[in-house]
C-alpha cells in the first residue's frame, strides 16, 4: 500500500498487535522512502453475498429465505426441519465457497434442488416445477405456495426430461428391489 505522506509503496513493519478485541491486527509501519510512520488495521471482510435477481437488482443473501422456500416445498412431507436446516447450511457454504461477492438466483435454485433431490422427491418436484419461473425468492415462495395448494399429490414423470443431469427416480417410489404391487404383498 502507499505511504499516506509521500505515496511510496513499500514500508517496514515495526510492530504488530491484536486490535479491536482480537478482530483485527494493528500494524505500525515506517515508510522506506520518507521514513514517516503510520498505522494500518487488517481485519477479515464481513462475509457477505449479494443475490443478483434476473432484473439485475441485488439483495443480501438470506439463509432464512432459502429455508423458508424449502419448508414450503416440503410442506406436509415427512421431512424433519433439522434436515432442511442442515441442507441450508450446505447450500450457504457451497455458495460462499464458489462466489466472491455476488451470486445469481439461478445458482441458489440449482443448489437447493440438488439438496431436495436427496431429501424428498415430492419437495424436489414442487421446487423444480416452479424453479424456471421465479424472479425473486419472494416470487418463488408465492409460486410454491400456489403449487402446493393445488397439486398436493402430483409426482410428474417428466422430471427426468426436465433435469436429466440429476438422474432422478420418478413415478412411484417402489422399493429398490423392484418388487411392486401385489408381489410385495405376498
Ligand atoms: Zn513516505
């Protein structure tokens, strides 16, 4: 960085010590050109991720909103809330690992779908069937509310054609052995 007095860009550090209750490091520096001294503080940036909506506007990433949308998708399904909370943690971690400052809503939707596909097929379908249409998380939540109210028991077979990369089982959730119907009752 540049010396605030002469603009020269190299200094020696005379002293480093914790500052701001350990949340930063204070360094006393001496300019190698003019030899005047100044202080710098180094602290981690507050983790922050902006969600870029399709209209280009931005809003802070919110775990609560993601959880809310997943809870709606899993409404009346045998999915414990803790399982969804853990999934939201993985989604958040993945997003913060993969994106520096901004993340498109589409990337959030894809990660949520990956999680739901592992957790509950119906919840996944509810989410996936509206995913293409949502502009904002709020829009999305409203669409999910509508879909879950009108299509409570729907489990469309077109899932695999919509999202072949996920390799989902669609239709009846029969046992993996392949026994179904009367055979399973014997
Ligand atoms: Zn200087």
